[in-house]
C-alpha cells in the first residue's frame, strides 16, 4: 500500500526532461515510447532510476546537455521530450 502511494506521488510530480531549468537535478522515472530513440538512450546509460543534472540548453534550445553517470551527454530535444523525470 505504501509503495503504491509513493508511485502515485512520483507520477504526480513528474515532468519532461525538457521542462527542467538549467542546474536542476532529477531522476529518470519513465520513457514515453519504445523504439529506436529509446534503444539509443539506453545504450547511452539513460535508464529508469538514473540521476542526472541539466547543464544547459543550446542557444536555440536544441540540443540539451546533461550530466549523468559522471559524463556529459548532449541529446536532441525530441529525444529529451520522451524522458519523464522527478525533480530531486
């Protein structure tokens, strides 16, 4: 029962990765779709439960630079829109 309420609370607090502001820290909680984009993200270490920090957006907003698992990663905004996170 407690685990279900925690999961519900996390779902209410979740936002897309692109909705974070520079310097925000978050934990990946879900992905929106399966397919090639998801496989690429997983290959880069972006798994559910991974902590990350949004470093910056490019001048025109695309790509987005994040730091996860000790390395910096730039991903397209379209791919970042598929990632749901919970702010720390």
